[in-house]
């Protein structure tokens, strides 16, 4: 009597952890958080709204400007002035992207699913950079065209084809994106939201004014190499300040700061327990 053998149950193939799948997972987490939407919306509003306010005020008050102020007036940088404040929101979002998982304990699940750890950091950086640059680029163009429309009432506007205009518009988006990536690195380094945001705010908003209290011989050589100043020259935020770096040199320096902090964050992620 022959026995009838039941077919062996086939097990579904185990999914291999790849960088692409980790990126997809991080993107799902990133877009599903309400804090992401609110913070990005705040950054866009600051970028467009304040740029429009500065443009409208400049247009209405231009007749009171001195000869020196009129000579240094740059309609492109005026319309993009909201970048100075929008970088706060993008930096905070960068910090929250890492520190938020540590505060909720979700980082343990993420690192359990990805034991090699570093792909998690790379995925967060890729998702953040791609999302922020796309959104910031749109906001930057809107800021520029809205600002120029407000300045055109007094014939102070500039075309996007004007020398340095397109570079400034794209540079504004690059600046807030890299600044936000610095926020991601700080969140991974400190693993604490308050510490990460305080450090980011200190570097970008507290230290620059304090350098003006130093002797001119010191501040003139120090200020151009601060992260905020190095990024500002890319979109025209520094104007004609003596000693300012060229736009792409300043951006390269800002990227250098980001690379160093990301490397430190990667080292701690590999070495320290979650």
C-alpha cells in the first residue's frame, strides 16, 4: 500500500535588506508623520510670506533709501529674504527626523530590521534631501516671482535671466536643504530633540551676531567661514560684505560642515547602543 505524500509547504522567500528598501521604508515613515507636514508647511510659509513682506516694504520705502542703500539694493536677495528664517523650520525637521525615533524608542525597531545600522542613516539623508530640495525649490521660485511682482510696481524688479538670479533661486533651495541635513546629523549625534535644535539654532542664529562683538580684525576673517554665512552667499544673503566667499566656495564649505557632522553621526550610530 503506497502512502500519499502531501506536498511540502513552500515558505515565501525572505526579503533581503537592501538600501533601496530601507529608503522606501524611511520615506513611508517620513510622509506619514503629521509633524513633517506641519514643519514643512511652516518653512514654506516663512520662505514665501516673509520674502513677500520684505519685497513689499522695500518697494514702499525705496524713496527713503540713501544713495548707498540704493546702490547696494538687490531685488533678488530681497525677494528671497525669507530663506533666513525658513532655515529654522528645515533645520528643526532635520533634527526631528533622527531624534524623534530615539524619543519614541522606534529606533530600536529600525535598527533591529537593519542590523548594519548605517543604511538607516543614509536612507534618512536621501529621503530628507530629495524631499526638502524639491519643496524648497518650488518655494524659492514662488518667492522670487512673487517678490519681483511686488517690486515691479516701483520698477525695481529683476528678471530670472538677470546675472546671478537663477543661481540665487536654486542656491536658496540648496542652502536650506544642506542646513537641514546638518540638522539630521545633529539629531543623530545628540539623540535628543532639545539638544539638537538648541545646537542648530546656536550655530545658525546665535554665533553669527556674537562674532560682530569681536574686534573687526577678528570678525572680518571669522564671519565668512561660519556655516550660515557660507550658505548665505549662495543666494545673495551676504550682499557685498567685505571678505565674503564666492557663492560656490561658500556652498562647498557648508557641504564640508555637513559631511563632517554626518561622519560623526555615522560613527556614533555604529559605536553606541540605541
